[in-house]
């Protein structure tokens, strides 16, 4: 059954070709602005990694990677879920100094994703990672980084709306970021689901960074799943914006200060993933051989959706959809790329 929802009286603000031009422009502007704000340099990234390397993102631990064999190399490979771990190793290999980092295009296939307005089996992100000093592993540094990313989004929106006047009526991204923890949301809305809590909060706080995701709350359940081997669950979060077109909150970025050896050791045990200690990446982390970093992924299609006032992610990216979703969009006059 399709989970696609088309708002009443929805109509695209841009035609098909203007949509393509706007996507190209906003991607260039946002990446350049982000690099300037965070001191990042662009690098190339893999579409797949060796299965035995431990470099693939395990997400919530249940998603199946797209796997294939490489006979010529006698290796098994996996299409990346994200580049969360690869980026940290790349910073080590490139010898990036403290205060500088990298950004790259991440293209993934998440075969078990359930498609809807915001989700597709194809994922495209700006993946970024930055080397930090030990003194930067704190909430204040995390918050300053979030504010720099939100500022890049808001400045990109200003540029796009100046070029495409049809978008000028869309709500502007507020640079006034609200910071709240997942436990504070559970305390405030104990009878709501995690997503309902986000919607309730975002109605009054349209630009929010929801912090501390991954560990169990007082209820015994986490707000959302996080792999134990990239973000420190006490120093991470999601950038959420209120989406007027869809009438609910949307996540544009998952990010955080990455685990050090102590946090990795603790979180692997909590998650029951002690077997990962034998993987190359994890051994390097536990031996303090990799730099301390902060990083995240920023959804390219989701940011495009938001800035262009689109109702469905298929309006800004090409993917595969079920028949019911295709028919629902067709009936609403929505062209899926």
C-alpha cells in the first residue's frame, strides 16, 4: 500500500525544466556556502566498499546492503548506505589538519526503505567530515556547527528565491535554531510517538536541532536508531525543519561529533555489537589511530524538496516507485522524474 500523501490543492511552483535548473543551482550554491562556513574541501568518494572492511554504515542494524562479488579482486563488495566511517578514514589518509574537512557526494541504495513522500530507495547526500581537537568534543562546538549549516541553507534559499520569483511565497528558513534533547521531548510529550513529538515541537520551533539520539530514554526505548560506531550518542542530533507544504517536520541532516575510543567501547557493548571490534576500522578507532571528527549527511533531494516547495521526493530525483504511488502522483498532476 502506498504511503504517499498529496496535500489538497497542491500544484508545483516550478515547471519541469525550471525545476531541473533550480536543483542544479541550489546544489552549487549550497555546497560552496557550506564549504566556506565549515572550511571543507571537495573530494571523490566510493559508491561501494569491501564488505569485510567494516566501512559501510550499518544504519539501524537491520537494513540489508546491496552486495555483489568482484571476481577479478576476489572480494565481496557492498553499495554504501552512507559514508559515515569512510570519511573519517579519508581524513586520516589525506592528513587533514585540525579545523579543516572534506565534503563529497554520497549516492546510496537502501533496498529496504519504504518509499513515501520523503523516502526513496535512492539516497543522495552531501557527506561531510571535519577534523576537530579534543577540546572541541562538547555541546557548544556541536551547536556552533549546526548554526553554520542552517545559515548555509538559509542563504541558499535567499539566492534561489531571488532567481525564481515563483518561490518567494514559501516560508523562509529561520537562522534562530531551537536546541532540544530527545529526552526533553519525551518528558514534554510522553503519550506521543517520536515522530509526533517532533511535529508538536516543530510547529512552534520551525528550525530545530534535536539532540542525543541513539541511546535509550527513560521509557527504555531510543528516540530513533543510530549505529553505535560513528556518532557519540551524547553529542549528535538531527536538523529538522517545519515543512509547510506537507504540514509536518522533516529531517534534513543527521550529524554529530564522532565516537572516540571510549565512546565506541561503551556503545558497542550497549548495542550488542562487540563482534565489530575485530574489524579494521574499529581496531584503528579503539587504538586511537584515527583523528577526532565531527560530520554528517545533508539530504540533497530533501533540501531541494524544501527549497522548491515540492510535495514528493520523486519530483527532484529519479528512483523506482510502486504502481500505487505512480498512480497517486499521476492523478495529482505530479511528474515523477
